[in-house]
């Protein structure tokens, strides 16, 4: 343990010496791994040696300060300590009895987070591995509320059920309707406005059309902080439609929900308090190592009604008086994830977390200002949080510009110090800089911008 702790600490101290993306091609790691397991135990020396030689250099370094791709996430030191102790305990708190402290810490820490995000008392949280699963559970609860008989009889005999989200919602919502047996066509993609926000009037129209065609709308998913551009859907207007139409309102705040701990960013996300369910991932932007996704429910009984099932061998005397977290979804076993979140919140305090989130948003504004000031580039979406969407605008038509930006991205990422990702907005390729790493400073963004500008210059000269 002591040696491994030193290795982990050394890694974090020197992570910036690595290129963010490892210089490795598909199959190269596997080719160096024995095809069969060892018959006899091997000395720890050789295990740790192989870790250092084969594994550490060949990961994509999410804890690197130049990791600016996807939603950049970071495991902070207190979170790593909590994760380590959770591994040592190896407790599985499917029932209160099998983990009293983990059950009650999960209840306490998720309620702390509820208060930090200024969500109403009465919202009850629990922790899943990912937002994809949290959203799946929420839509499962929505299905159960609309048609409880689906639990016993399945979907046969029911009208076709429909779910709504913006065209910018995360693909996990598609996967949720697929997994729940509704079929991908049950998911209606509502058009968005020029700032990539779901259009509530279009939502109302689509719900009415579906009802007229004999379909049964059950749920709408609003996103606060969409994956591509971090746009915020107009939740109050969506909540009005949901209330009028009797739809379950699920809010996906997997990324931007963490910013709601700052009053000024919470103000950018009005209507959260009207959700039936809301997901936020502390593993995205609250400095908690992956995995940790908190699902809040206004009425946790709705989720329990959909999923709770206690076989004889799991019956305990505390049933009915204590929380059994296995009742909140299809999975029975669960990891002790609240320990790392507890460590993070206590070590930094709410103020310390706010300072870091505000610093990331300030860095994003700074990067966006560099892009705006440069001829031949444009910022492609509003920048409410810590993510900037931008692109080069060389002379030429749309497809030529897309090719240019794809080449630019490949050149920037091949250099080593930074890793950016891309998306499509208004059918055009745009580059994304997402800031969420504890170690990212102005100097790392300056490096990213220099690589982008120089790369574009070289590409222009090559044309
Ligand atoms: N929702 C949003 C808005 C996201 O941006 C993402 C991932 O980036 C997800 C959901 C899925 O998150 P997870 O990997 O926790 O399933």
C-alpha cells in the first residue's frame, strides 16, 4: 500500500510530462500482454513493474491539465483517498444491514449536495455509476407511473409510449428508451432554437400530434448543460408543458449541475426545482473520481414501485424502517461511492468547490475572448459554463471548412500537450475546449490556443 500510494502520488505530480494521448495504436498493448493467466502467483515487483511499463504510459491521461476533451473530469486527492478506503472496506450496501454506514452516508451526502444545488427539501438522492443509468432509472419510473401494469405484463397491449428530448440531448436518453423496451422511435427529438435550447412550443405541438395519433406521451427530458454546446433548455416552460400534459419531467444536469452550487450559475438553470427527477454527476465536474452519478427524485416511492423486489434471502428485520438501496433500481450490489464524495466536499468545503468551478468558467471566458479576437476563427455557441465551441473559418464552402477543422484537430491532438474534442453544431464541425480539471491553468489554455493558431496557419499555407 505504501509503495502504491507513492506511485499514485508521483503519477499525479508528473502527469503533465506525458502526452495526453498515449502514442499507441490499437492492438499494441494487448500484443505485450500474456495471452493466458499465470499458473502461479507472481511477485508484486513484477506486477508493479509491468503496470509502470505497460499500463501507466498507455492510458489517456484524464488527470492531465491539458485534457480539454469531452467533459474533462478530474479525480482530486481527497476523492482518491476515499476511493482507496472504499476498496479496502469492499462493502456492498445493497441492504442497510449489509452496510449501515455506507447507506446512511449516501443519504447524508446526497442531501448535502441537494442543499448545495439549492434543490427543494424532499428531493431524495442516491448514487449510481453513471448518468446513463440514472436517466434510464428515471424514465423507468416515468413508465411505471403511467402504466404500472408494465411491471408485471410488459408492454404488450399498451399504446405506443413516447418520450421527448431536444435534438441536443445526450445519446444515453436514446439508449434508455431502447433498454426499457420502448423502441428508439419512441424518442421524439424536439427541435432547438438558434442557441441550441429545446423549443417548448414545438414540444407541446409534438405531444398533441402523438396523442392524436393514439400514442401515449409519458416523459420529457430537459438538459441543463448539453453535451455538445452546454446549452440550457428552458426548464420552466418545459415544466409547464409537462404539468399540463401529465408528463414526468427528468432533468439531465450531468455536467452543469455541479455549477449549480454557485448561486450565479444556479440562476442560469431555473426550474430545476420543478423536476420529477434530476441527474448530476459529481464525477464530471465536482472533482470526484469516476464513477459517481447522483439521481434525485421528488418521489422516491415512484422508483421503488418500479424496481423494488425482495427475495426471501434478502429479507431483513429493518425492512420498512431503514433504506435498502437495492430497491432503487435493477442492480442489487453497489459500490461505496459516497465515501469519496464525502471526502471531496469536506476537504474543499462548499466555498472551495465554488472557487474552482468559477475559475474554470473564467478560463473558458478567457479562451473564448482569444478566439473572438482572432480573424479566421469564430466562437460557435454561447459560453455559459466552462466549455467553448469554436472553429476556424478559412475561405471555402462548408464541407471544405469541415475538412480543415478536422485536420486542425488531428494536428493539435498529435502534438501531445493538449487533447481537444469535436462535435457538430448547425451541421458544421466545431472544436470543443472543455475545462474541468483541477490542474488546468491559464498556461495550458495558452498552449492549446497557440497549437490551434499555429496549426491553422500551417494548414492555410499548405492549401
Ligand atoms: N448527460 C450528459 C448531458 C452528458 O454530457 C453525458 C456525458 O458526457 C451523459 C449524460 C452521460 O454520462 P455518463 O458517462 O455518466 O453516463
